[in-house]
C-alpha cells in the first residue's frame, strides 16, 4: 500500500511512540488500559483496544479536513463526534502523515509556553 508520494503506508504503535517521544514534553503512560502519550499531563493520543487504531486530539477544523481528504486512514465514531479528536488506522497511515499529525496534535494540546519554546528552538 502506498500514498500519493510513493511512501509505504503502515506503521506500528512502537513507531508512533518513538515519533512522539521526539516532541518536547511528551510522556508515555496509560489511558483506559491502553498505552498513551500525554504532553505535560494532557492527553495527546492512545492506542485503541483493537490495537489497530489510534485516537489523537486535534482541532475540529483540521479533523473535518482530514476526514474528507483521506477516509481510508482517518475516521471517527459516534463517541468522538463532539470531541476534538480523530482516529487513524495504523496499517494505512504513512510516516509522513504520522509526523504531520503528531505535530498538529502536539501543538493543539501543549501549553502555549512549550509551543513558543519549540518555535524558538527551530532554525
């Protein structure tokens, strides 16, 4: 399976954790009995019970765009309808999509001061 850029689709949750660990202030933990990531204690993402899907917090306007742009990767259930989060399929997301999504989610939940520090640290 490949995306339009020719990149291979599919990541493991270990790869999600490794990519998330590169973001400032990210901590591993548990949420509803599954592995999760938080930013300074605030929920960022978690592996769903099916071990094939991840829920991640993102702004609603970005969620709506992603749902229309790539429904093979992104979806929501009724449970998440009114919550700023999206679900993604580990087997369908590309590494590039994952990197962009993690940064989007991180910027959404991270404290403003942490986001400002990250911006100042970039060249």
